[in-house]
C-alpha cells in the first residue's frame, strides 16, 4: 500500500501543468488559437446588434447567456452593467479584466476604407464605431480560456462588463459595486485604428487624456438691432471672450504640459434684427496632468468673466463646466510586467513610447480608485482589408485577426500577475 501510494503521489507531482507551475506560453497560444473562430463569431453578432449607452439590454442578455456556458454566476450592477467572478479557491491576487458594452448613435456605412464590411449594423442609426464589439468578444474569449485553465490558476479573476462608456452613465455604479471585492489590479484594452494589426501598446504613465467640459452663457441685454446703444450686446462680448481665452491659453499655462482647448459651440440670436439676451459657448479641454487641467479651467473662468464685465455683460457657467474625467494612467510596475509577459507571446508586436498616446478620454481612468490599472492598445489597421478609419467614423472597421492578439495579451497578463 505504501508503495502504491507513493507512485500515485509521484504521478500527481510531475503533472506538466499544475497550480504550482506557471502556465507555459505554448499552452496559452494554443488555447487562444482554439478560441479564434469563437471571437470572430461573437464579435460579428454583437456588431450586427449594437445598442446605445444605458440601453444595452439585449447586449447584456446575450453576454450573460455566454457567461453561463462557462458555469460562472453573474452579478448585476444597477443599470445594464454586470460582472462575473472566477474563484480558483486558492490564495492569490484578485484581478479585474474589463470591457465596455455600448455603441454609438452613428449610421454605419457598409463600406470601410477599401471594401464592403463583413459585418454591418442591423439597428438603424446605431453602430459599433469604436471597437466595443471587439472588446466584449475578447473578454468573453478570456472567460472561455481562463475557466479552461482554472485548475492551474490561483486567486480570483473578475470579468467586468461596463455600461455606457461613451456617455459615462455606468461607471459610478460599477465602481461602487466592485469596491467590496478588493481588487488588486485591473486590466483593460482598446482596439486602436492607428496601430497595425496585432501591435500591442504598453506604456507606463498617462496614455489617454483627461477631459473637462466648457459650457457657459455670456449674458447681456437684448433689444432692437437698429439701436445697439440701448442694448448690451453679448455677441461682441462673446467674440472678445473667445479671443481672450485663446490668447490666455497660450500665455498663462505651462507650455511643457499638454493642455488643449476645443471650442465647438457658439449659439446666439434667432434673427438678424434682434440683439439676443445671451450667447452660449461650449467645448472641451484635454489634458494628461490633472492639476494642469484644473489650472486651465480656472484661467478660462477668470478671463471670460473679466472680458464680459468690460463689455457690461456677465457670465453664467453651467453646472457641467469642470473636470469630467481624469486621464488614464498606467501603473509603472504593471506596465513593465505586461511588456515582458506579452513580449514572450508576441516578441515583435509590443510597442511603447509617448508617440502613441491618445487624446480621447476613457472611463477606465476611474478604475484607479479601486486598484493599480493597466490599459493597452491593440492595433486593428490593415490597409489591404480597408480597416483603419478613425474611431467614431461611419467607415470604422477592424481586422478581426487583432482579436486573438488582444485575447493573448489579456490572458497572459492575468496568468503572469498571479503566478505562484
């Protein structure tokens, strides 16, 4: 009996893949490749059935049904977001993996930059023109791969499906729902049209911009255009405000730190012979340093008020004026770990450097409230296929070969971070 027991013990101890040994890159690549057709099928279905921010009811139902096939329970978050947890029941870190699930109010062009698209939205006026269909497919693929490796993993993995990234409508509820889970690190990725298919950008520090909203009225006193002297014309005041804040932007801020001002709206008056009571000005700022963004808004407020006052007008700032979202900032330790780990899988695909940072904003920035974060970009540009149109464009399309690279990077990150 003792001899037989010893043989059985030895058989278990030399198992080629166990919770005490790292999962080899060859196994991850094999499982990713086996999931490739699933990624394309899921992405295609989701692309054809997009839903707007906060209205992702059928999208959520479909994803939950796919998660159920892996045996994981889903925890709903107020709204349409939800998460699922893979618990290995072995000590280790709790790692979050995140995807966004909403689409945009953009009527899709059935052609990309070169040819007919493989998948086209069936919901009129709504389309996945930013890659969120791919993000969902990647995270579902990660569930498939990682649950298949469950016996050889440690800790917990939280799969996060966030409502309404485009309008920020789901992030508050998600942050509060995840807080009790005490997550140790959170990973996300974004398909990126300016990178070639399969290139994976991993960089520490700020890699996506924070954003602030500019919204205010320059208020005067309306009247008949034949007697401008009897009115206080907010149109001239607004014009001078715009000139003033533009000059101040170049002279009253730290020019070594990126801070952009994009005025996109000026509305005032209804008819040529009536001076209006007010003129509305709206736009955004973008920044990679939060304190610099706050300083920029302070300059804008002061200059606007001072110039308006000089014209006998006043300024009324709307409540939404202010910082809307901080920058996406990658933890340096996680970035170094991921560069090395993903480089093992795809040695010629990993990119770094500040030249690839993105001026768009992302709610992923908020996950830093819970844990150190890492956000990567995965390239989808393929000139032969015609993918590579800018995000939020009706010709936006992805090269589906990119999905496997994104999946491999995500799985490799989760496995590496929780290595015993």
